[in-house]
C-alpha cells in the first residue's frame, strides 16, 4: 500500500484516489479512465445503471480484481488493521458456519486472540440484533437477518475501508429501510470510509456524503454530487424533506439518459 | 356456490399410523417379507435346501459360529482391513481432491491420470497388487484403499468446484491463508459430496475386501466364503454373505449418522 496522495489545494485528505483507472475484459471495456477521490471518513455512494462496471470498480478496490490501466492509491490503515472488508451482494455467508462463526471469520483469519474475538463479535451481533440467533445457520435466517450478519462480519473485522456491493438490493422495502437506518447508526459511531454501490437513487441520497453517478458501458464517471444533509440522519425524516426529493430528481436527471443509452445498447 | 376448504383428512389420523407407514417402517418390513417367503419356500421344498438353505437354518448356523468364536475372527480381520483401507485410501483422496478443486495446475496434472485409471475394474488389479504387496495384510488393505480412493477423490474435487465462487472471494477479502482456505472453505463446502464419495467408497471397499480375501488369505469373510465353497459347506457360505450384507447396512447407517453430525447446516 502507498502513502496518501498529497491533497492539492484545500481538498480533504483522500483515503482512496483513483487516477484514470480502466478495466478491460478481453475486448470489452468495463471501466474507462475513472478518476475519483474518496475523502477519509466519508460515505461515498456509487450509483449507476446495471452493467456500468460499479461492481468491477469495487472488486478492484477490494483487491479481488486488478485494473488494466491507471493508478490507485489507497492510504495505509493503522498498523494491524485490515485495509478493507467487503459486504458482498447476495448470499455470501458461509452456510456451514453459524452466525457467530461467520461474524468472527475475519478476526479469526487474522489470528486475533479468542477473548477479543468474543468481545468484538458480541458487540456487533448486539448492534445488528443477532445475538439471539448467534448459533443459527444461515439457512435458518430470513434474508434481512442474513444481510445483517454479513454487515456484522465486515464491521467486526474493523477494516479501514468498508466496501458494500448492493447489500440491500435483494431485500423488501421495509427491511431495506430498517437496515439503511441500522447501517447509518453503526457507521455514525465508527465513521469509517465507506464505498457503497447501489442502483437505487433513493438509497444513494439517503446514505451518502458524496454520490458518484456512473455512465453505462463503458463505465465512466458522469457526475460527483455532494450531499449536504446533516448527520446523524433519520431515514424516514429525511425522505420527508423537500430537499431530498429535489436531489433525487436531479440525480435521476443525470442517470436517465444513461439508463436509456444502456437500454439502446442492449437492443443492438 | 360456496367453496368450503377444510383441513386435509390425514391431519386427523392418529400419529402412530403416520409413523407406521413411514419410509423407515417400510424399509424394515420389506427384507423381512422377502426372508419369510424364502423360509416358506425352502421348508415346503419349492427351493432346494442344498443350494438355498432356509434363512432360519442360516441364522442358527451363524449363532453357532458366533458362539465358537470362529465367525468373530473372520469378521474382525475383514473389518480391520476395511477400516485401515478406508483411512489409507480416503485421507489422501480428500487432500488431493481439495487441491484439485482449488488449483488449476493440480487439476490439469491429475485429472487425465484419474480419468484414465478410473474405469479399470478394481478387482482386475488384484494380481498386480499381490505382486507388489505380497500375500499378507498389505495387499488386502491396498485393494480397499484403491476402491475408496476413486469415488472420494472425484467427489471431493467436484464438491470444491461446485462451490459458488463468492465463498472464495470472501476468503480472499478476509485474508484467509491457503491452509485456512482449505480448512474453512473448501473442506466444509465440499463435505456433502465428500460424504457421498466416502459412502460409495466404503461400499466399493466391502466388495473388494471380499474378493481380495478369496485369493491367498487365511482369514476374513471372503476367505470364509471361499473356504466354505471348497468344502461345499453351503450354509457357512450364506452366513458369510449375510454377515457382509449386515456389515454393509450397519456401515451405511453409521455413515449417515456421521454425515448428519458433520453437516448440521445442510437443510434436513
């Protein structure tokens, strides 16, 4: 890992800095010269139509994929702290482990002492309301509980950066709203740098400090929008705010032509 | 018209009835029924008792042999060879199967060897095995081990390969070492298919131990059967067959119990 890039002017220190990052899968260009600064401790939401390379971008940040071109600088975490942990899209809990074992996975892989594992896992299972279900296996949980366990696993690992790949997309509306609120509550306590991917504009405006709008195939950055809503945020109250509606409308305006373009592209 | 929906009739039936008609009851009744028919036919002279002694005669003879201790020596010898062969063949098969499932080069190197040698009837290897391992315990154990090895290695490799790749991504993201990827992801993830392989392998081992003991052995159930054939002691031959069938049944039930223990997360 590299030293943080020296910020130009008065910009806040970046945790992640992408400079003209491109990714090619064979002849298909998934990401085209993406440049982005993600400030330390900010909640960055990347929103875009499906197939815009958002997941590719996140996988590159997670170290699960490599860029074809460009440069990525990720500031070093504190000594002993993992650089990032990912909340994956869909079911990623190990079916052969209980909720407890899943949540403890990252810590155990890092060889953290078992009494500390117990303390940390207990804390995050309590925060996510899963203590009572600690000995259950994933197939015995509802979809919402599984996603909470997956979030607990990532938070318990205490990463410097939290990467979230459409973590709520498979959930129903009620569960989604509740989990967004829970996520905000936990995040507001820890203030980690978050990179969150979604295709939902509402979700982006609800959660983010910074919204990155991406274009479809090849993935490019269309706009970066700052969200000024104060924290802590209340998800329901926020949606009642007229400024919320305006921002959602504005971002939809940015996205709409991209969605249309993506559709036209698929029709070819 | 009014449609009236009432609970299905069988809900009101007594519990003992549903228990009685359960699969388990049927699977106990069917062999007993077959033996009863055999018994009656033998007693009434429809079957030649020289070739098909009545089951009760066989059971009586079995008890005699068990009382004199001769049966137990042979059962013990066969079970010992079977047990050691299961371990000698099964453990490397699991290790190699996991490596084949996880690493492309290992698979590329071993797959052709395994595919080419798998169709060789294992019993046809007996002369070669006798040549290599001699006439003692080694050749018997080797036969069982070969029989166990193939189904376990093939099922293990398939078990790892059919794991959703997301689990390996989780392992990489949480910095699991190679050993931990083996231990916490590949092994438990492939466990359902590994157990299937072990069950097939144990059955194959039982077949092969009986064959191996018929040639150049001085103990074991195979030896007992072959010796009885040479002495035209048909009832003892049947005792051998009955005991092998019984061992097969007990072994399968034991493996089922182990499977339930090892894979508590599999939906029952």
